[in-house]
C-alpha cells in the first residue's frame, strides 16, 4: 500500500488571455463513472461554450488516465490538462476546462499553455490531502501507566484517535505499517509488558497537507 495525493473537495478558477475565457472545475472522484458524470455536469452548465475539455487520473497507482480535447486541435487541450494533474502529483481527480473563444486565435502553442495554466490554477485552488496507510494500534492499560504512554505519544508526535476510558484505559494510535513492530517493542518496554496491544490491518486514511 503506497501513499498518494488527491483532492479533498471541489475547486474552481478563472483565467483570461487574448479575450478567450477559461473556467476550470476540479473534483475528487473514485471511479470513471463519477468522472464522466462530473464532465457531463459541467458541459450542461456551460452548454453555450465551444469547448469543455477534460482529463482525469484514477487509481492508487494513477494507472487510469484519460483526456479529451472536445473539439480543440488534437493534443492542445486534454493532454495539457492531464499533464497539469501529473505535475501536481495527484490521482482520483477530474479536471474540466471550459473555453469561451474571444475571437483571437491562440495557436497550438498558445492553447497548450493556456489549458495547462488554467488546469493548474484550478488544481491549486482545490484543497488537497495525502492518503496514507495506517494500522490502528490499541494499547489497553492500567490508569497508572497512562501518563507515561501519553508523554511518549506527545514526544514522538504519534497520531492518535479518541482514548477510551472504562475500568481500564485504551489509547488508540495510528501507526504507519513499517513502524508497527518498533512501536510495539517500545510500548512493551514503556508498560513493562503489562499493556495489552492490539494491531489492526493497514487501511488508507486521509492526512491534511
């Protein structure tokens, strides 16, 4: 399980050059059906625009990629949008750039730069998160050991979830899979072997960037 970056929400931006107006829309999507639905939604919103060009990258490994020039000269719109997504290192994202022609031709090079820049502006306006694998490590212990464990958590900047208080206390930690064994050993030492440690399977979780 490899970490990856994606968008957390929607984003929009506006860019104008040589009287051509570019409106960019971005969205977090998990599959191709959602990406296509978002593209169609923007096309309906801008039904009067000459071009609604798009691109998306999907999958934890960024293996699914698609772009569409939507009537612009081949390679001048969809691919520059796709390259902007790659430049920002994102996946599970769809980007649509709507263009209203201003009467002045930009030329192939100008279109490539305009679509790439417009897509970048939209991406940069969108909240982003890193999605990383974590294992939930629960430490069940006596209250007398709580202060020691809490100090260790703070000094090591360990991510935590809500602590559970009953007749004993359960400290819930989020640990990167490669660090689980080392953390277990430290917790055994800290609690003199009296803490009961439960380790869950790794799962993806969002981390703000």
